[in-house]
DNA sequence: GTCTATACTGTGATAGAC
DNA sequence: GTCTATCACAGTATAGAC
């Protein structure tokens, strides 16, 4: 994977402009996808000239690559902290909450990731099969141990995680649809979603005496 | 919305080729997005020449428009049938199953839709705010009546629907990630998902005597 | 109706002045 | 280090032969 980042990060102004460009690129790439974005758009968004962008980065692909690199770190971080306290149900629900907060606070990152996966993950497939799979497998073993101890209801850990990812990221990736369907008064959609998702996963995770439903 | 479809559908061969082109375009658009796709790719996929494609459709956008039109009809159809039998919980779970089957059988349509929404729904925003919202609101009133009758647990109907859409479509839109994380033996992922999602929503929907969790 | 050849436009990237 | 001007190419679409 060509991940040729900007080699210019020495002076204060250089770091400032690099940040400025990456922020603009995140805005553009997350909205229009990689192919749908042009350097002109990024330049306009950043308030810089096109050649100036290309002075700081070795082309459009390089900017995209840097964004993806940073993204993966940010994205895996909440999952890494899963299981550091005691109560398993609360622990998983806290992870749900954290993921939903990320959809609210970093929707552009979520959409950048979604765009990449949707189109076959051409640039991060190796990371998915490597670091992401390792971390997920590790957390699935933890969840399985909670199941074996009877602390949460029996379920498939991998699919539980898929459900958490999909329901929370939906509020960032499909925000246009969410707002269209909710119509007026969408300002509290994240609060309502929080209550709903907490209820959803708590229902499923809480063990019951009568196992059969 | 420019929805200039092919006006050529009279002879047998014309209908055949139109279908052939639309199928090829669905394959390409769903994989690379609108901007990421070229007429060359569609032509190659369809086994036709580029000018031949443009003889049948008034440009790239027209093909995309026809696909989106057909998609919306297909996509809303399962939701329209929600509530035609008796048991509310089974009814909603059947809808979940139907949606999951669609992710399995029509992943390209799902990704085409996801691509469009993700990038702000430039071509179907009106349909989301109109037909989709109307239908969703109607079904939410139905769900609310089930809640009022105590037949399912109290919850937010809109967010329940969001959860159903996101969890089921995840298996089409994020299939690359699902397969990467599951690693080997991913052939039964839809069966496992089916069991998991049925359990997930059934847990949430089934009313309890003791209301507090 | 379908093809070959080609015009036109948008976009990524570079050269060279300042 | 940053800009203006420009190149080179890919991609949409059309003209005209057959």
C-alpha cells in the first residue's frame, strides 16, 4: 500500500498547512468518495491553491492514504478498551455508547471508512485481515468467557460486534436518511438513539432464568 | 431529477440489451460508486461497445437514474407487507429475516443504495422525504399500536426500524469487513446472522412482566 | 442499429517565474 | 515556498460510415 505521506512537517507553518489540507480532504473524501473528489475541491475547501496541495502531498492518493492510516487507529481505540472494568453487560453497553458518540462527533471519519469498505476496501484490506481481525478475535474470546461464566446470555460474539458496529455507525453513514425519515425535530436523534440502543443490547445480553424464549 | 430512461424497449433485442446494460451497470456502480465507474467498464461488463451503450441510454447519469428508480421500489416492498398477519413479534422478526435475505440475494442493490445515501442522496432525497417517510411513519403507527396494546415491549418505533435496516444491510454493504473479521469458513455467515438477529430483536420485543431491566 | 474515429471537457500533475 | 501557466491523459459524448 502506497502510504507516501508528506515529508514536510518541520516548521510550524508546515504542520499547520498539512493539518489544514488533511481536514479539508477528510471533508471532501467523506462526502464524495475517493474518485468523486477532486484536488480542486480539496484546495478550495482548504483555502489553498492546487499546486500548493501537491507541494505538501505526493498526489491525491497519498492524502487519502494518510487519512485512512489515522482513521484505523481512531476506529479501533474504543474496542481496545472493552473489558477493563467489572460488569460485562455495562461494559458492552458502554462500548455501544462510545461508538454512538463517535458517530455523532466524527461522522466524516465514519463515512470515509464506509466508503472504503463499501467499495471493497482496496486500500485497507490487509489492515482488516490483520490488526482488526486480531483485536476482534481477542475481544470475542473475552465475550465468550463471560458467556461461559453465565454473566451474559449465550450469543455469537462476532455477530454481536457486527450488530454494535452497524447500529451505531448507521447514525453517521445514513444520517441523510435518518433525518429524512424522522422529519422535523431531529436535533435529539442521538439522545433517542442512545436510549434505544442501550435498551436493545441490554435486553439481549441480560441472562434469563428460563433460557427458552 | 433527470430520469431520462431509454426510450427503446419495443423489439425483443432492444429489451434484451437494455436489461443486459442495466445489469452490467448495477454491477459496476455498486462496486465503484457513480463517479468511480466509467462507461468503458459498463460496456466491458455488458460485452458491448461504448457507443452502443450510449445508443440505448442518454448518458451515464440516465443509467444510474433508472437503477435508482427500480431500486426504491424493490427496497420498500418488504416493509409494505409488515403487519399482514397476527403475531406482532413474529411479524417484525419475519421482516428482519426478509431484509437479511435481501442482503444475501441482492447485495449489489444494497450497495448501490448505500453509496447514494452515504454521499448525501443527491438523486433520491425527495423519495426519502416523500414515499419512504410516509411508509415508515405508517408502519411506526402500527408498531405503536402494538406497544399500546401491550403486545410488544415499549420502544421507539423509528429507531427500531433503523436498527433493523442497519443490522441486516451490514451483511451486504460491509461484506468485505465481515469476511475479513470472520476469517476462514464464512460460507455460513448468513445462517449465523439469521439466528443472531432473530434472537436480538426477539429479546427486545418480547414484553416482560417486570418492566425494569 | 451498430461500429470506427474523433472532438471536447475535466482532472491530475509538472515546469518555471517570483 | 507559493503562484501562473500548461501539459498529458482519461472519460463522456458525438459525427458519420456502413
